């Protein structure tokens, strides 16, 4: 009002009444209606010498602003389970006791119910996945995690050179018996598949933009199998001319299927590259793999009692072209035990025959002198839990050389002089390369959709190379915090919470369990 009167009274501006009000309106950032109001207020002031009283606009409060009302609705929605909808609120408010409690006289619409759900912080959308727990707390998985994997990892970790997220050294390897005890360098492996149509799905869309026809399906795929290390990054030769990365076009009429032979060849190359990066031989590789079937497959001559006959006979009956005879076992005194009678056996009826499980156990001194003697196997080989002498097959299965038979992959790595652990099942959070895939796929989604396999491979390589060594160190530290959480007795959800809170640390504080208990 004051600006309006000054503009009107100014001799230099020479503005008429309406022009002066419009100029003041522009200065206040208002419209023409505000100009009319200004003129009305000034005339009221001239007539009464009293400034007009401007009362704030009174809005009607929404019922959902009432905390008791809102809590009752929330409790009702929680009782409906996961799949709640606006109609549940409408039905709830139609109940007679609810109407009487809150004085409701008419029902609300589903549109109003949806608006209330937004005000109560509900958001409609795809459910987000958390940490996978299927089998995560299974008894045998927890047993292997705590009493096998983590115990071995404690020994390995003490011999590692560790960095924090900024690259500073936080642990120097403890090597009391060097050179007999060497520094350990973790090398993680995994496979992941990239699809041509894996592009970002959310963006700001201008009003009026017409939908563009989308291609069906996921598009052509490209599988990446690679090794990485917190110190070396993606495993390559020192000059960068060779790499452990294998890009595989999985599928019929393409490269086929990635099997155990492929992973054995790739791992052999990866070990060569690792040793080229540490030519002095003062570092030993810790090659870590998940429990994929191709990783667990045993060598063709590996020990297995699964299909052995109990008695002496020619076995197998039909010998396939690629047949490899089972390797010799070990007697209790450490001597080798051949499972076939020799060709020149004095008893010609036994020559070249398979001894059978019964004779094998007798030679080991493990055959029970009981009546009746154990049958060949329990029905379907479903033996009672914890039993080791219920049948002949279980007796032989429990022998140390059979029970501890290693996979072909583990035999390869250890034969090359390096270390090999399997990650626990259902614990992908312990394998830091999984986070490398996540970062690479995030970058991959930002690229334009590839139209050819050449463009797809180029985009995949660019995305993978965007994951740097500092990132891998942070990812490895995050996995190490999960291991430390499980070591301290935390469960999956508790470990995830602690990892998020102490994300800048390599290990969790000793009082983390007490902190969780105090927060409950």
C-alpha cells in the first residue's frame, strides 16, 4: 500500500491511479486481482484512517491429521498383510463402531483413501528387495559359515595388506615365518549376464510426450566371467595385453553353455596372470568362488561311492568312449588302494573286476561284523540323519578320502600352489565382486540401447572398466564388515544394519552387539 501511494504521489513518475497500483502489484510479484485489492484497501484507509485487518485463510483440517484416527487406520492396514489397498480404508470406515467413534455420517471415496495413504507415507510401487534370506540361516549353512569359512578367513585376513576406503594402509601383513608364510591377496570370481534391453526405466517425462513402442523381451545377452582383486582391479597382465575376463554368448546356436571345462581353463589363465603380477613369488592368491554347480563339479576320476555296486563284478557294464577309471583311494595307513583287481591277478575270475564296496571296506578294516550285514543302501539313499553305518554306501561315503573329495576347480588352484575357499551358500554379500557387477550394471543402464552384438560388447566392457580399484577396495571392506558381523554373532538383518552404520570401517566395533541390544 505504501509503495502504491508513493508511486501515485511521485512527480517524476507521473502515474495515474490504476497505473500506480499495477506498478506496485508487479513489484510484489502479484496479479491484477491484487491491484484491485490495493486500490480498495487504500480507499478504506482514507475513509477510516485504519489499516485493513487481513485475516489468514482458514482451511478445514483433514480427518487424517488426527493422530488417533490415523493410527487406527494404520493398525487396520497392518492387519491386512502386505497387499493393502485404498479399498481397505473405505471398508474400515464403513464399520458401525468406527462411524460412531469418529462421528462419520457418509463414506469416503477410494480417491480420498489413496490421498490419505500418501499422507500416511505409503507409496505405491514395486517392492524393493532386501538381503536374501532363503537358506541364509539354514543349519548346515551357518555351520559351514562359522566353523569352516570364517575360521579359515581369520588366518587368511591376518596375512593381507588392507586399505581403507581412501586407499590408506590400515593393516600390514603378519608373516612370522616368512618366506614359508606368504602374503595373501584375495582374488574374487563370479559370472554375470548383461542384456541388451537393460536400460534405465525412470526419467522426467514432459507433458504430452507420446509413448514409443518398446521391444519385447530382454534382448540379446552377453555373459561376463571375470576375476578381480582389491589391489590389482580386474585381473590383467602387467602390460595390459592379456586379461582374465571372458565374454560368453550363452545359448543355443551361440557359444553354447558355460560349463566346468570353461571355468577350469579361465582359472588356469587367471593364475598365470596373477603370478605375472607378482613375479617374485612372495604373494599367494586366495581364489574365492561361489557354490555354482560348475564350480563344484569333480574331476572325471574323482572318488565317489554314489553308484558303486556292493559286490565284486565288472563295473561299469557298458564302458563309454570317454570313460575315465576312478583314481585310487587311501587306506588308513596312507597306502594307495586300487578299486579294481589287476589284469594279472592269480584268480582269473577276479581279474579286471571291480572289487565292490564290501571288499573295499574290508581292506580298510571298516566292514562291520554284524548279522545281518548292512544292505547296499537305504531306500533312495535317504539315510537317517547323523547315521554313518546304516548301509554299505553310507559307510564308504563317510570314509575320509571320499568325504573330503575336492572339486576339480579346487584341485587345480591348489595344484598351482594357491589357496581356495568356497563362499558359504546364500551369502553373496561376502563376495565383493557382486558389488562390482552392481556398479557396472548401473553404468551400463546409462548407455544407449545397443543394436548389435558389437555394440553390446563395447558397452559391457566400458561398464566393467568403470569400476576402479578404489571402488573395489570399498566393496571388499564392506564384505569384510559382513564377515566381522557374523564372526561377532550377528544375524543377516543385524549384520546389514551394522554394516550400513559403520560403512567407513574395515571391521565393526567390539560393542556393536550391545549397541543393537540397547536399540531394541
